[in-house]
C-alpha cells in the first residue's frame, strides 16, 4: 500500500487529521488497533473550547454539533457553603460547548465514510520504520526521490501482513501506541497524582445548568453532563480503587455530600447508573513532537489529567497546526511550517499542562492541612478577583489556535 500520509490511530486526532488533509488535497490511510465500535464508544471529557468548535465548523463538521451541542457561558466553582459562577463570556468573550468526545468521533467517522477514506480497523503488530530519512534540508528532491520511504507495517484482522509506505507518518495512537517510542531519546516529563476519579454515567437529567467543580474535605466532585437526559459525574477516590467497591447508593450519597445537596435550596437528583469506571490522573509530555518524517499529535505526545477537560481540545489544536503544515510540505514542498510544528504545538501543550495541573492541585484533597488552606485561599481568590477569574476563564474557554 502507498499513500502520502500514514496515520496511526483512528481516534479524534487521526480522523480529524485525515479530514483536514483531504480538504487540503493530501491523501492518507489510517490504521487502528481497536474496532470502530470501541473507538466510537470510548468516553472522555465532553467539553469543547470555542476554538475547537470554530475549527470543526469551518471543517464542515458543525451541523449536528450546532444542533445538539449545549453552549455554556461558564462553570460553577464551589466549596462547603459557597458556590460561585464564573462567566467566561463576560470575562473573556468566549464560551464552551458540551458535546461528548463520542459524538465528535462519530461525526468525524461519518464524514470520513462519505469521503471514502480508507481506515483499517483491528490491526495487530503495528510498527513504524525508516522515519529518519531527512526531508528538511533537501526537500525538493528528498520527497520525490527518497529510496527509503517511511512505512507502517501491520497485520490485518484476516491475518494478511501489510506494508503501508508513505511520505510521512503521523502518530495519533495515544501514549501506549508504537509511534511515541519510535522517537529516539526524547525528553519526557511526567507527574502522577495521588488520587483517581471514579466516573459515572447516569440516566437522569443534570441537576445543574452548567458544570460544578466542587472542593470538599472528603475529596473533589464534579457534576458534568452529556445531554438533557444523561448526567456525567465524578468523585475523587484513592489510587487503586476498584469501582465495584462503590455501590450506586454510596456513590450518590458521596456526590450529594460533596456537591452540597440541600445547601441554598439546591438538590442533586440521583438516577440509574449506566456506567462506572476509575480513571487514573497523569500529566505527561514528550518532546520533540517530530522526528524526521514521523510527527506526533494528541495523546501520543502529551497526557493531561481530566480536570479542565483539555485532552481532546489539545489534540484538535495539534492537528489544526499539523494539517496545513503537512499540506505545505507535501503539496508545495515548503517545509517551514512542518519544521516549526513541534515548537509551536508545545507552547500550547505546556500552557494546558500547567492549567490542568493547577486546576487539579487546587481542587483535590491530599490529606495535608497546609495544602487545604492554600486551596481554599486560591478558590476564594478566583471567586473574588476579576483578574484571577479571567486567568481561569481564558485557559478554560481556550486560547486561540495559534497560541
Ligand atoms: C466530562 O464531562 O466528562 C468532563 C467535564 C469536565 C472535566 C472533565 C470531564 O473537567
């Protein structure tokens, strides 16, 4: 097989990249380890920044998003006895949209189907080869005449071995995929947190119009949502927690306590829990995000903890930079944007890494009373100072794509 861009991973980053490349006249093939049903059901944070929404709209993917997405002006920040609304529209002129990652992935999948995109699902043994043939110094000749092209090898579900040759390979294959480890001697940074999230999906209308981020001495809680009839809620739990040890009643009781059921006339309505899982929390960055003809985008290069809902938005921002850069490289033999990709993407990556770390450490109980005092002080500052609230709003609603 032969294509211009071999994309490893058919999550939102890989699908959006192939979509944008197609619109720029560049051909790609996607290979994916999982089944399509698995990829489309994978639940992640469902908050889209303004620039993510704008980009999806401009790419012709806004129809269902505009119809079903729920525009939120801001979020609530609370601790026992206090709930404050931060209005992002007033503070920074931008909103966020609640629209699940599952929905973004499905819309992208349908758009790729309509365009006849080749996506090979359920492959095994994916490996990338010969990615270090230079393209930056002698672009005019190297792209056309390189005798050793990069390739992706894999085995199809029916057992057939394949070699996919390409001009460049893009790793959109997450932090456990093979692309990240194909970059020789990268610099890496990692932080694990001493707590996890227990997340539930429930068939009950949300008890709030906008998300509630709650600090509580028992641990953090978050009230989010997926639709007018489906709620998504989270509880801070110790690392290593087995979701099965949390009965539905225990979950609703802890949520009621931490989210302030009964305070100021607010009530939390419980309902049937349809999904329950424990999510570890981790920050990770690997750089550079490019090695020769191999580029990394999304979780393949960076992981953020979910507080702040940056993961999908960051992947979209990577791809928004990478797609035009690859089009310049492959169609116009202009390597400048491809050469600048890693550095430009990492600027935003580190901003979001800091913001996600800051939100996480401000809201999660560690058991250390000094930490608790600092957290309360920060929360009170954000709730009472327009300058502090603006900083949170600017980061949460998202910086412009080119940041
Ligand atoms: C979610 O809806 O799953 C969600 C929302 C906001 C977060 C994290 C997760 O910060």
